[in-house]
């Protein structure tokens, strides 16, 4: 099964380059907001507790401004995945629970945000 969790309330996902210029307190505040936002959204979407998952990440942009790098939103994705852990979707984001993360190119649409698609992976034999 799959579940989609999309957050547009926090705007355009913060990027690796942006984190280099953030004061540590601002970075912590930003990470906390994304983490809490995705935890709440996962609970609202009723994503159940899962043993093992893979995740697809798509940044949403309302224009074609940079970044064009496919994984530039990795810090925002990491915070969002930590939110899934906080919501109890998986016990941890270690390799035994989170098998892979796939980054897709940005999707130009009517809003800025980040979409996670959670794919359940069957139990190992």
C-alpha cells in the first residue's frame, strides 16, 4: 500500500545550500517546523505503523526558480521523515525500517511544498 503526505503550509522546502547560510538557531527552528508539520499530517492522513518502507520525495514549486538539483531539498525531506517517526509510522529511520529514499525532480504546480509518498515494503523472509 501507499500513502501520500503533502505539506504546502510551510512553503518551498529548504535546501542544502540554504542551510549553509542559516544561523544554527534558525536552522533548528526550521527543522522543528517541518518535522512537526509532517508528524501532524501523517496522523491526519491516518498512515498506520509500518515495519519497513521506502519513500518517494517530490518538491513542489509554483515557479521555475532554482534549485534544479534533484536532491537539493534533502534537509527538508530528512525533517519530514523524522516527523513520520514522531507520528509512529516507523520506529526509526534506520536502514532496517527505511530501505530507500527516491528524490524526483521538482513538480511545477500552483503551490510550494513537499510531497512524501510512503510505500509499504513486505516483511523480509
